[in-house]
C-alpha cells in the first residue's frame, strides 16, 4: 500500500458535457460522473510545475502520526541510495490534464512509485512519479473507453494497469539510479478537494439512508500464478494486488478503509489498523490518513452480518475474466471497522464521505533466483477493469432497485406496464446486464418503434424538427393504445410549423421533396419508384382526394424503408430525459456511429434521467423518504443542455495494446 497524453479519453466526454453542464447543482449526493461517461482525469497537484526547479516541493515540518515511518514523513526519513535528504525537485513533474468537463470536474489520478523520494530512480515527485500512458505501453497505464464488445459495447470501462516489464528501459536512461526496491501504485478516484465538484460525496451515519458504492470489476490480465481461497500462495508469488479505498472524515482526521479485491501473493483475512503519513501540503493526501486494511473475507469474519457484496481476493476467483458485481454499504463498512481508529466512528452522528478510489499496485520481487534485481524480476503485470461506477442510497427506487427500474423503463419507453413474463425477463436483463441494456432493448422494441417512433417521425418529417414534447407524449401514448396515426398526422399537418416547412401548396415538386427528405434513396430504380409514388400523391391532393394529413401519413409510412438515427435520438430523449433533444444534441449524436451507439448509455447515466429519482441527502436530518408514484416515475428533468464542446477536445488514439501472449493469463 504505497502511495500530455490524450489517449485515454474517448468520444463520450463531450456528449456527457452537454448532458451534465446544466445540472451543476442537481447532484446533492453521489458522484459527479456516474458510469464514467465523461472519464476526464487529472494528476494530483493543482500546480503543474510543483516538484520542479521552478517550483520546489515544501514538506510539512511535522508529521501527522509521529513515530510512524510508513510512507512520506521527512522527520523520520531514512536515507536512500544516492539520496541523503528529502528531495524538493525532480527532473519532471509528470503532470497530466485530461479534463473535458465544462465545470472543471475530474477524476484524480495518483501514480506513485515507492520509495517515493528516490529522486535518481523516479522522474517525478510523489504521486506523479512517472508519466501515465495507455495500459501495457509503459509502467503506468490508464484508459477510460468503451468496452467495445458484449451486450453493452458503449459501456464506459476504466482500465488501469501496471506493467513492470517497462522498468528496465527506464533504468537504462537513469545511470545514477541504484535500484533496490520498486513498488508502483496507480489510483483513480473521486476526491472532494480534487475535482469531485462538491464539498462531500455523501453523508453517512445518523438517521441518513445507507449509501452504497457499487461497481463491476474484472481481472483483464495478470501473469501471476493462480491459487484458490483454500490453497496457500505459491512459493515465489508475484507482488500484485488491487482494490479500492474509501475516505470519510471526522474528529479532524482522514479515515480510510483500504479494501483488497484481488491479491496474488497472500490471503487477506485480517482487518488491521495502519496510520500513514503524507507530508506534502499541496497533495490531496495531506497530511496522511488513519487506514484500516481489510477485504471481503476479513469483513465477513469481523462482522458476520455485513451486507456488502465483495469477491474473494484469491486469483482463482477472478481467472474466468467475467464481470463481478461489487456493493459496499458505506455506513455499515465504517461501523464494522470504526472501533479500530484513534477515535471511534460516530455512527449516531453523520460524517462526510470525501474520497472513493480504485487502485492497483505491483511490487518487484526476486523471482528469477539471480542475486539483485534483474530483468526477469520485472516480468510482472496486472490489468484491472472497472465499470458501472455509482454511489446511491441503498435500495433506492430505480437507481438501486431492479423491480422499480423495470416499471419505469416500461412506462417511459413502451407507455405501459410489463406483463408477468416480460417482468421476469426484464428483471433478469437489468440485473445481469444493467439498466442501460434494458433501456436499449425496450427502445428497439416493436411497440416503441410503432408508437414513439411514429410520433417522432411525424414531427421530424412534418416540421423538420422535433420540439413539441407534450404533443409527442400524447401521440406516443395514443399510438401505443389504438390506431390513431392518421388522426395524429392530421394534427401535425394542420400546425403552422408544417406550412412553415412545406408551404400551403402540395405540388409535385414539394411532394417529391417530402418523400426524398423522409427517405433518401441511392438505388436508381428505387428513386424512380419514389418519383412515381410522389407524383401519384400530388395528383390525389390536387384533385381533393387526399388531405395534407393523408400525404404526411403516407410519407411517414414510406420513411420506414430506411432507418433514421434521428428518430431514435428523439425517442431516447423523450423517454429517458422527459424532453426533446436540442438541435445541438441531435447533431452531436448523429455526428458519428460511435456517438449514436453511446446514446442510451449517455442518457441512462445523465442527470437528465437520474435526477428524476435522486433524493436530496445534503442535510443530516431524518432519513429521506423514497419517492413514489408520479413524483418519481414520470418526473420532468429541469434545465437546458448547452451545445457540445468542440470535437477536437477528445482523442481518437488507439485503445490498450494486447498483452504479450507468452505470459500466463487469467482471461
């Protein structure tokens, strides 16, 4: 436990900037970027030059935990090879900024190599020891990108990796380094004083509802030897482990719970206390923390009634490579271990949760039997992935309750309740694949295509834009219950917006333009057939045999010959955000295949959808009451979403490199 690449960012950073910017004050509780849809991150220090000759480090004169040598404490500094005093400047700062959020919010990244003050061996200062690249392309690797496969290819995935195989190349460029130890740590998390956007992530304890940190985790690659929970570690294990830590503050101290999720060298069966110093005032870790180290197994042994869902740390439990669901009830967690701190966790009073972080750490070990550290000892890498990251009240309707989520999505997208068999299938889909997968499935359901899909086509074709949410909602609900399409086409055609677009005379040229606009065709024979169809309809209108509404309905039916991505965008916004998309949002989602594919994921994780159900838990008063009925199933999102950021702010650099096939893998 130790503490101006643009590649990791992907296309959704801009899409979620639009969806989130108007809701800067609507998240009274929770993460600023649930689901990692933005994914923007930054290095620890606020000053990019800190730790350089231009801006030397200044250490605190005293340590938070005197007598504790763990980590960074100048008063108990032990000389290192070539370093007799804590260094105040390094050859680089390795500061990186990948922030795309319009309000300046970001995930904070710590890349710390222990010994952190070994200046001849580390290019940068503590927590920025080396540059962060893409996974497996350098020692520190990080990417936030689409999963690219499976049921939810647009799901945002955090991939963090440590690959010690790149260390010998670094050392070759540092002749003054006398290596004797090497333990890189890479963390990625939400921290209130480093980019999280709120003074606290949540409040827990007292009479407040339980808050649950939930996410999916997967081992993507490791060359460590596997063993099961019932077996002992190998004789020469590789020093690899990964997990999370959560920070709460009370009585003037930072208090962490450091939770092991994966461990390739030991069984983490004990819960123990370990204070930690960090004497750099400009770092978000300052001045250190009181840390309790634990794991799923250790928590179960200490608190048999602990209601969290944590996997075994044994490598064998991870080697299948599937996603595993993790749930950490925060108040229950601190109640379980709270007596180990210098001041007990005050469960009867509320406290602030101020940090939640994912981490991987890999320490070099003598595994080749040759004296000293050799290239063979650095043959160790660990790749972890995390997704569906969220912080919500335990069991809260829709956000943490699959049954109510199913009801809401059916009402939003199909305008009805599911029958018994549908409910069973939908619950399984929501539980196994997530709410976004169910939303996408229902959006493409035939009932949706022929209700809200037709309502969207009526406005898009008739008016050239879909901007009347109330009429859309009436039409979509009516079409789901009865055959009123012809009547609704008349309503749209009688609207002044129809005449503004098409004029009042339906001559042959105008009718042909309507057909071509609704359904552009490339095949020459199909174009000729479309021309004949348009000519026939213009004749019927001219002879008084058909109205403009009849014509519009015929054009809408004809438009089904070609898929229309704009229809799906309108359906998704109207169903999930309870409003129509702005012209900027419509253009953004139609801008590329990748943006279209991310549409449902973006909306499902956006404040436009979530704010309909989130409570305000900012006050430490009586437990909030769950919303019910119309107040949560049919709420309307507030605020307008501004235009997207320039597309050049995201990167199209390639994803993570493949792991060397010669290594043993747990995939």
